[in-house]
C-alpha cells in the first residue's frame, strides 16, 4: 500500500516535469533503503559507468556534432549532395534524406538536425514545387533518420548500457540504416515525379566545386567508419580524432567559428546534454543493478512466458511495447531505463543482443515522430511555425513506411548481423 | 530577485569556465593519446585515466548548468494543460523534490568517498583511488543549490504577482 502511494506520487511528479534523474534517483534510493543496503551503492554504480572507457566517446562525438551544426557544414553537405542527386526526379528529397541521415549520425539525434539542416532544406523544397505537406513530413522524419549509422550517440549509449561491443553495434546498424533511407527515398522519388518537380542537370563542374568546398569534411565519415571497421582504432579513439579534427578544421581551416567567441558556448551547450544524460545514466545503473540482483527481469520473463511462447510473438509484443515507450520517453532515457530489463528477457527467447539493439533503436526512431511527446514533431512545429497537428498529419505516410521497414528489420536478423559476421568485428 | 538571479549568473560563469577547461583538456589529451599510441607506440600512463575522469567532471558541471537552464531530461506530459499560476506552484514542488534527491545523492557520495578512503588503494601511480570520486558530492550539491535558487526565484515571482493582483 505504502509502495503504491509512493509510486503514484513519483509518477505524478514525473508527469508534472520533475527531472527524470531525480525520479530514478529517488526510486533507486528507496529500493536500496528497503533492502537495507547503504545508499552509497547507487554511487558505486554511477562511478563504475562514468569511468567506463566507452563513455568517453559520448562527450567527444557530441561536441564534434554541435560544432558541425554551428558551422557551415550543413550548407556544404547539401550543396555536395545536390550536385550528385539533383539530376534524378525527386532528387532533392533524396538529398534531404541522405544529408540528414549523415548529419544525424554525427550529431546524435538530439534534434539538432531539424534546426541546422531542416531550416536550410525546407525552403528549398517548397521553392522547387514539392508539396508543402510532403516537405514538412520529410524534414520531420529525416531529423532522426541517421541514428542507426555510426557514430550516433544512441548506438554508443545502447552498447554501454547493454554491455556489448560498440564496434559490433556500429557494424550492425549500417544495412538496416540504409534500408530505411532507401525506403523513404523511393517514396520521395515517387512523390517528386507526381508533383513534376524540376531537376538540376548533372554537371561535373558543380560536383567538382562542391567536393572542393567540402574537401576537409568528406574524409571524416571515411576515417571514423573505416578506422573502426578496419580495427585501426576503437570507437573511443575515433571520437577523440573526430573532436580534435572538427575543431581544427572549422576554426582554423574554414574559419566558420571563432575559438574564443563561439567554441566556449558550443562546449557548454554540448556538455549540458552530456550532463543531463550522465545524471540519468548514473542513477539508473544503480537501480538496474538492484533490479537484476532481485531477479526482476527473470520474474518478468516467467510472467511473459505464460502468455508468449514463441520468439516471433515476443518480437511483435516487444515492438508494440517499444513504440509506446518511444511515445512517452525520449530516446536516451528509454535506452537507459528499458534496455537492462529487456535484454535478459530477449536472451531467454534467444534473440541476439546486437539484433535487439537495432530493433530497439529503429522503434525509438519511430518514437521521435509519434505524439504525444515525439521530439521531432515539436521541433518541426516550432522551427517552421506550423501547428503540431499539421506536422503529425504530414508525417503519417512516413511513419507507415518506417513501420514496414521495422517489421523487415525485426524478422530478418541477417540484415543486422550479416555485416558483423562478415567483418568479424568483436 | 536580482540577487538570486545574479548569484545564479555568477555560478554559471564559473561553471562555464571550468567546463571549457575540462572539455578542452579532454579533447586535446584524448587526441594526443591516440597519436602517441598509434604512431609512436607510447602514451602517458595517466592519460586515459585522466580523460575518463574528465568526462565525470565535465558531466557534473554540464548537469549543474542544465539545472539552471531547465534543460534536464523530463517526461513533462501534463504541464501543458495547466494554467501558468498552477504551473509555478507545481514547478516549485518538483524543484523542491529535486533538491531533496540531490542532497540525498550527495550524502550517498560522501559515504562512498569515506569508505573508499578507508579501503585505500590507488587510482593510478601514487594517486589514491578516492581522488577519483571527489567531484560527485560537490556536483550534486551544486545542482541542489541551483534548484534552490530556482525555487526562491519562482516563489518571489509568485508573491510579486499576487501582490500586484491585490
């Protein structure tokens, strides 16, 4: 009875906007307290996760992403993609999808993409006669599209929480990520044809000048992805190289940003996000540890087993559950809180934890677009001055496509695991 | 109100300076380690340990700023549906709740710190292991302080508003 009351009170506080780390921290403190374990147990877990070598990748990649978002990288990226894809019908839609996906991979799906790239692409799309509703939906959807590609923040966080290798997850995300981009691109091309939008003729000169303009940024994905897959360096080392390289290139080569005027502000902005994530991560790891010790995941499994006996059915239920989670929670908290509980259950149904990670993140990617708290809907609504309801309606066809892709990703584990095995990533 | 505001501003300025120091060191040192390791097969023995702890320090400093700027992650599904007046009452309550939790967490961190001190052991070279933990308790205390300042500011705003109404 008392537990129920406290639970209700905490839920109410959470729904009225209390910081999630405080809620989780309170639950962890209460749980340990009731078990007669000293509260410092929470801190042991916080410290253990905080000095995990993989965690270093998070601030470094986040900083690099924020620097790129504030510089003129988005303009150069769009120009480059336009010079290549502009010639196909609906090419600009493809440009939007590809550039947003690459950009999101680096900025970690924190909503930066819609602000930095969407603000650039949306007016161009409308000017080139793409229907407004189509364009709005496209940009809103693209805002979280790249999060299956390395080195996205959610991938790193999942690996950290699930205690699996980041490099493995980086390899696993590539093909499912491409599937999502291609599926949406085909729709974009179809709609582009229907609206009879103009195409830009393919001119070698344009490609050359766009390549030259972005010459310092083009090597970045190659270095990061190639470096990790070839085993030359780890995700953490790639993060160190990226952060340093991006800082030098944007400040001293392109001179888009001033070292003293802009960089301290960007450092602050990016670390606010990292701090917010770290606070939740720290408290939640203590709680998770308690729950695992208490065999809560196994009890949940015993419970689900009475209803669900096949992995296939489990995956259907899991997808529905995760979409609901994605509707209610932001991606970072969802990963931190839900993953530790799901992994042991999924393992019991013999689902590969790497494959599970990709399913998980694809679900949460869709969660960015679903009301009531889908982050992209609100960012789009604010950025483009449209009512949230209009944005929701505009994204519906895209959600449909993503759901179909999700089913494919869920039931064809090979999409996620083939590249991992091929590359022999450990 | 101006005093509370300017105290918060001052804290933010100091925290920002530390944050730039932490993150700047982290970026340069992490990169140097990669270069030394991959090109010269060497590196600072303490380098990786320091980088990892800098994450903890930068994270707590960032979290303190997040508190002041109300950028902590929250679910916040219901505040859209209540009036501004009720909202400020609710905000005072949720922030007070956060103050309590932060204080309890800070206390837990202190317990952990003294236990670690007693146990001895070293972090790296001759640096004792408890040094690694020293940022946690002050970090939570700093957040508690920012939350308290928020509560005072909201309370003063409310009493000011009702004063005008009278």
